[in-house]
C-alpha cells in the first residue's frame, strides 16, 4: 500500500512537471503568437476591403513598381 502511494505521488509530480514546462514555454512564445495573429488580422482586413486575395494585392504592387522602374 505504501508503494502505491509512492507511485501515485511520483505520477502527480511528473504531470505537474510537464504542465509547468509547457506553461513556461507558452509564456515565452505568447508575444510571437500575438504578432502572428496581428499580421493575420491585418491581411484578412486588407482582403475584405479590397475584395481580392492578399497574394494578389502583393503581386499587383510588385508589378506596378516594376512598371514604374521601366519608365
């Protein structure tokens, strides 16, 4: 019976360790995920305003720049 309690305590400590590690890791990367979310939101807003896919907006600007450079 004492062995069962000992194993249970070890298992609880293992789970607590994993949770603490994941929590620390996520807190470190939270600003990065926030930045990714902000960029994604700006891209979606640009798509909604223009009615075109974001890659088309970027491609159009590049082609306009190359045409202006030729002149």
